[in-house]
C-alpha cells in the first residue's frame, strides 16, 4: 500500500473550516484515499473516501489533486466535537482488507 | 442500530495471566477484524474473519495470541501468558463487505484497554 504523510498536529478555530492535508505521492491507479478519525477513548470512525473525483458527504469534503499525489480533507465548520486524530489511508480498490493507519494528524478545535 | 460492542472496556492483568477480550459486531456483518493500538500510535491489523473462517492471522504478534469466531458472530481474542509489551488498546471492527471488495469501510468498537502489570 502507498505510504501517506500527514502533519502531526493542527489547530483550527471553532466555526472555521479545517483543512487537513495528506501526501501520498506513490499512490497507484487502483488505490483509494480513505479518511478515518479517532476521538479520544473511542474507536476510529469512517469519514469519507475517494478515487479520483472530489467527494462530499454530510461529514466532510475530500479534495484529491489531479495527479492524485495529495488530498485535503475539509471540515467546513469545525466544532469542538471534531477534535480528534485524523488518519489518511491509501487502500487498494479490491484486495486488501487491512487498513494501514499511520500516526495521523491531531486536530485541536479551539473555542 | 447498535454499533460494535467490546467488553470489557478496561482489563488489568498480572504478567503471566491469560485474558479474553470479547467483540460483538454489528448484526449481519460478515467480516470482522482485530487491531492492536499502542499508545500514541495508529491501530495495527491483527487478524481477519469472514463468517467463522479466520482468513488472515498474519498480524498476530506471537503464538500467545489466538482469536476465534465459532458461530460467525461474536469473536474472542485470547492472549495467553500476558507480557508487559501486550499492554495496548485492542480494537474490533466489522464490515458488511466480503473481500475482494471495492470499498474498505469498517466500523470500530471503542476498544478494550489492556494493562499488564
């Protein structure tokens, strides 16, 4: 699976958009980008995933660059409950069931 | 509906004791996974079940670790003769998908925090 690089930590003011970057320069054509988050003392929670196109759901938006070497998770209006560790994961489209988590980005939403 | 349930939430064991950690997946989910999460690290894959069949146990760190899912629903992770390095959070996840699958969306429980003294 392709390796991902994320900043170890970020701050965001409550009510503002949180933009979390992820580099995955060795991603291959059949690999999807997934985002999960883990709130303190809870298990990871699926947020969103995409292959080539930008994606949006009720939780977040995922922007993938045209060359697919990087992506950004956008939380449009961050709340205190969005404080968590956010993991960017690259996973093959069909085959690997293992989710390979890195260390993620610790997002702190500041009042 | 109910999510993935794990019990106990916390377990303290003396070195050398055997422990058993339980996972109740979401009803109807065919696939079940166990992960281990050390302090400050992301979760790491341990093993994968499809129904009652254990299809992959490549992530189990030693032969002291054993997992089962005899009826294709509830799963138990057993650790024999616990060591201090086994201290971690053990996470269970389930999925409606079977592999190969186009999407890899897994639903996680809150985990069991194991402390070995």
